C-alpha cells in the first residue's frame, strides 16, 4: 500500500514577524495566502523590511495564531535569521 502525500498548496504564503525590546520572542503580526500574502510582501517592500524566502519556515509559522509568540522550537532558527538580517543591515 502506498501513501499519497498531500499536494503542496500552489498559493503564495507570507508571514510577518515583529520583535521589540522587552518581548520574550518574536510575534506573528500578519499572515496569509494568495492575494493577502502578496499584499504583506508588498507592504514589506514599501517599508524596506527584509524579506526572506523560506517555504519550510513559513509553513511552520503559518500554524502560529496572529499576535502569538513563535513557539520555542523555532527560537534558534528565527534568532539565526534575525542575526543574519542585522548583519546585512549593518553592512549597508
């Protein structure tokens, strides 16, 4: 017997995170599929906010409720991503 894997959703996904001093972890402040995802991405571009394309990470973050902190299991990967973004920003 073979197991059929679910087809990957062809719509674009986007998740926006926010981290402020005093927060214990970044929060999901926007997320969506399709047109909403495109609007999130466009808003980030307009505000010169870094956009990182990582389908696996986005898929995991899509499971987090709006205004909730990211789960502890994602702290390390998100921290590394934020450190990388800060490094790029400082080099500009």
